[in-house]
């Protein structure tokens, strides 16, 4: 069902910082997630979800990958974490996206 929003969370956990922020995502956001994964595979940066209605993630495919979680517009806090990713991290994220789409379709 297009136009519907689903509850989700962005979770950050490292040896230094740990936190989570809630957000609402739509089918269109899931489509955008797939486009972001394509961009990252092409070694381009990605921001997800688009817009300024909720928290969002900025991913820069450096070595290590740099992930910034923005809690906007709520608290205006941003946390940047460098991540050493395994070679199959994009495929793992594509599988995660497929599981999310299946769960959304079932609801």
C-alpha cells in the first residue's frame, strides 16, 4: 500500500557511542534505499531517507566507510562513526532490504 508509513529505527553501536533514533519509512523510502545501495556500489556517497521529515543516514564509501546518523529535525544531534566493512556488506544490506520489503508486504 503506497503512502503508508512504517516505524523503523537507525541504530549506532560502537565501542565509544551507542544510540538509536526512530523514524517512519514509506515504500518510496525503500525504493530510495535500493538506489542508495546502487550508488554505494558505484563508490558514490548516499543519504537515506531523502527529505527533512525525520532522522537520516549519510554514508561515505571511504576506507573505512564513514556513516553519519542525523537526528533531524528533532534534536539536531549527528553522530559520525567510521566502519570497517566486510567485502559482502552491500550484499548483506540488499538482503536486509529484501527482508524489510517482505515484512512490509505481509503487513
